[in-house]
């Protein structure tokens, strides 16, 4: 199986997910976060079921780990990791900045990732050894000479438990602007050169597996708050950089923020 075959399949999976999700977006419903009938749950399930049906047919030996329906064959060398709706709050609020995440890992390493926004019809695709594309066109991260010019993004302050919040605040003070919200969409914007840095805490493997090939295939870098590569044993603290040259500056600001507090 060549990576280009897998990439073509991943595009088909993203198409199927988007088709399943679109009817639920901004639909009239009574939002009930507890009940299984909330639109996001229905949309999540419909999208993941559609993807899994294709994978079982096309890649019956591969493992699948999905947010809604759990894991099958997770010990396989090749495992697809699915998060049909990353950005639940945005989805419920009618903001088209959620996304479907589709990743393929081999031996635990992400080799392929898709970030798909099915309402705006924007899709970032990354694969090992290939340039990242946005709707079929190659994209590149942008240079950032210093933090004072940087746009920093993160999903929300509520995801930074004490004392990581102080560390983030310290970094934010050094950057030009901070934008909140956006989940996986922000990482696509890093790849396309509109955002310079994303910093988050509390992420799971299914939140990040698809992002790494997209960001790194565009010339960026992803790592944890120590600067180490992300693995399935990482603590969920993530940095995405458009310009890898800024890594030391970002790490220094985060760690100074940690120390100021003590």
C-alpha cells in the first residue's frame, strides 16, 4: 500500500465524514448536553460510522481508534485515528471552525493527517515526505522573526489548569495578539501561514495525530512543552510553531511563566 493510496483513501473518508455532518450543523434542535440525542453526538456518530464502514471494506487489516466507537485491532502496525468533530463547542454554537480529524499512524507515528472543515469546505492534508496542501494547493508556514510579531492561538483559557495558565499568560504577553477558539482549525492556519504559534494543554492522541503531518509538512514544528516530539505517552501539552526558529523563545517564555509563579 503506497502512501499516495492511503492519502486518496483519507480524502474519501473526509468526504464521507463531511456529508454525514453537514445536515446537523445549525439544525434546529433542543440542545441537551446530557442526552444522546444532542446534534453533536448524532453528527459525530454518523460521521465515524461512515468512515469506519469504508475502512473495514478498504483496509480490513488496519486498526481503528475512534472517539465514538472505540478501538479495533489497535495492536496493528497501521492504525487509523479518527475524531469526527474536533471542536464540539464551536459546532454547537454554529461556528464553522470545528473539524474532522483523520490520521494514519504506522508503528505509533503519524504518517498522514487530514484536517477537514466541511462547512467552509476547507481541507488541509499532510503526509510524511510530502508538502502539506490546502484544498489541493501547497501551503507553507510563515517566518516569524520575534515573538513580538507573533499571533498566538489556543482553544480556551479553561484548558490551562493552574499553574500552566501562568505559563501561557507569560507567553501571551510576549506575543503581538492572542486569539481564542478554533481547536484543530488553528493548526491548519499555522500550516497556511496565518497563525504563528498554537499552545494547548490537555490534548489526547486523537486530538493531535492528524495535526503533526499537516503542520510539519508545511515547514512547521510540533512538540511538547519540553521541546520533545509528541508520542502516545506525551502529557497533552502541545506547541505548534510555524517558524521552528522560535522554539527556544517559546519554551523560555513558558518556563519563565512557570517560575515567576513560585
